[in-house]
């Protein structure tokens, strides 16, 4: 039996355990086909996925299965992806949920807005939305819709910290997060954003309030923008590399806490690079319809999370030295997962498929990239 066929069968078996009885078998087989082809083909082109899919059907039929899947309006996040995220969240048992939100270009003239959960040096995608566009900021309406979707996923009363760049500093979003009693945030904002300490004094721009070059500062209890959102806290963090200040609007109480929170924002960029250049070539996909891309991303993100699981598994089972050098710490969980799968296939071991990720505190993993 070929490696592709072995992977396909292992994935299909697990998918059927989770989805069996709730979705059609044809959907499960199409998902297994796509996940296998994405991992082995390292491409989001349907033809390359089909060629590496390990499916029994003839090649033209494999391509048609992918087309049918992405066109099918009955394929939804709720029915085909949410059950796996519920497994992930249940297995993690987190005391605090650290979220990062960002958008990125995918396919032909599509943008994907994603909220993910920071996990070690990677991000687990929780929810996403695809819409037409070449560049530019997503609307507050889209951002709020995703935040509300995430809120329903997480346990009631959970501590949540949201980080994002200047795309997500809108007053509607800051106001929504502030209204959630146990949610917090740290988002970049523009230097010309205006604040004031109370509502009967003149506005000042953040640039005018910034400390001298080389210094960082946080000022608490300010009102933000003409909508008087607040009180909020503003951090002025000196960026040595760029030789300028970074301006953050935050609910963190101290400068050090704001720094610690905001550093997590950049983790979501690893999700996009793994889904694109390092993994599945999502940015090179020829899909131009937003709804079809949303369905296709189900397979991409399931394949991605499975690779994270395998990366953790190789660490927890003490097999790390079988696949990489252990004195350099250069490989992410995603990379380790792919390397481990190669070794599993080489040795003829049983292919482990699961989405039960352990709590991040239960294992140690260093990575320099």
C-alpha cells in the first residue's frame, strides 16, 4: 500500500469517528483526500492535491471531488470544522485564552480574517472569514462577527486576551471587548490617534504625547478617539530596530504586561506562513470565490492542526532525536509534525491521527524561528 493511501485511510478513519452520522461519508472521503494531498503535495492546486491524495478513485474523479466539496453550500464551519475545535479546546484545559487576530491574502483577490489561539510558538485557527479584496483593512462588522463567534466557543467567564495590529483598534471593537467582563486586549494604534484624560479638556495626538526617543511609557485611564471610548490605557513602546515608537491601546495595567501581551500578536503570522510558503501554498490557490475558499480552508486548517499534533507527539514520546538535531532548536511544531510523519511512513509505524492537543504547560519546546 502506498504512503498516500495509508495516510488517506488513517485520516478518513479518524474523521469518521468524529463526524460519522452527522455528515455524509462522501464529505469525509473528500476531506481525507484533500488533507492527504495538501500534506504530501505541499500545494493548494486541486490537480496537485488529487495526484497526492491516496484516493482509490481515478485522477479526474479525485479533482471533481475537490470541486464538489468547495462548491457545496452544505459544507459549513459548524458541521465540518467545529467538532474538531471542540476536541482541541476540551483537551487543552486552558486557564487563559490568548487570541491573535489578523488578515492575510489567499487565493485570487481574496482575504482571510482569522482569530487563532496562541499555542507555544504557533496559533491554532479557531474561526475565520473569507471575503473579496486585494488589500486594506477589514470592517468592524466583520471583526465583531468573528469575535462573537469565538466568544460562544470559549467557556463562560474565561479569561481572554486579544491582540491585533492597527487594523483592530476601532472604537467598536475596543468597546465590544471592554464590555466582556473577563476579556482584555492590546492592539496597535496610529500615532495620530487622539486621547484625553477626561472629557472636558482638549484632545492630544499620541505622537505629541510620546516620551523622548529611546524611552517607553504607559499612561493609564485615558479616553480614546472622538467617540470617547474608555477609559483605556496607552503604551508608547520604543522600537530600537525602526527607531520609532509603537503605539498600543490596551487594558493591561502596566507597560511590562502590555509588552508581554502584544508579543503574542506576531504568532498568528506563523499560521499564515505555514498555510502558505512553508506548507500548503494557500496564497497560490486559484480559488477566486470567497465562499469556496472558506470551505477549502476547512481542509487546510485541519491538516495544519494535525501536523501540530504530530509535532507535539514526537516530543512527548521522546522520539525527537530520531528526526532532527536536538542541539539547535530550529524547528516549529508544524515542521516537526511533517518530519515525524515522514519517519512514521519510512518505518511502517501506525499513523496516529488525533486533535487532542495537550496543555502547553505539559511539555517543553524551544524554537528560534
